[in-house]
C-alpha cells in the first residue's frame, strides 16, 4: 500500500479509521508478542485498555499480569485515573468498558508499563489518538516503559506532532515488539 498523504490530524484520523476497518484482527498475535515482551521486562503491573472496535484486544494478558484499566475523568481537568482491571464494568462515553467513578484507584508510581491504544503510530513512536489528550496528560508523569499497541499496517513514516506529544518507546504489532525510532525500509 502506498504511503498516505493526509496533512493534519483530522485527515490522519479519517485515514486510520478507514484503513483499520478493512484489516484482519491480529489481537491474538499482538497479545502473544506483548506477553513475551512484558515477561522479559519483568513487568508485573500494567496499565492496559479495553479495546474499542478495531483496536487490538489485550484482555488475554489479564491472567498473566496485574492489569489496570483507565477511567477518563473530565472535571476539574481532563485526566485518566487507574483502577483494577476487573472493576471495568460500565461503558464510557467513548464506547469502551471503564471502571465506575467510585472504583478504588491505583497510583501511577506502581505501574511498570503502559499499553497505549491508538488509531495509528509513526516510526518515531508518535501516537495518533482520538483527540481527548488523556494520555498526553498522563505520560509526562510516568517513568516506566510505554508500548504502543497497533496493527503493523497502521504504522506510518511520520504523523503531525505537537509539543505535548509523548512518543511511545516501543511498538507492539503482530510481527513483534520493536524499539523506536523504527528503521523501516
């Protein structure tokens, strides 16, 4: 497939949604790659996500790691809070399961790795999210390993980036877990 030519994040989001809609589900292969990588890392507590349609589903990692689920909070300022995986029982406004507002919180300081969902990533690890900025506010406070979780066909040479964008250190695809910046021929 030729390199796409969108020029801004809105166009990139449209491209990624269209592309993602025709891709096969590689969740099992991606999860297997992540399991091996997180094991090798010695990770124990991992912030994951409940997948939206088209995103790789990482829930199969739950028996092997202490997974945490994020909750999007909008007041007083937009932010993510972290909660035990099993507490994610209500539907968020975005369409993914999340913990209820009164679920017990877990501190970010105890997290070993964060798995980042996205519409696309670029070879520098720049994430194209959904536009809410929740991970952009969380990641500067995190000193551990960040892993973008994406189908390989949704990694592009370069996405538009802003000063607040925190690139992922690793990208997990159906083909493996690769450190960024990637060198794709």
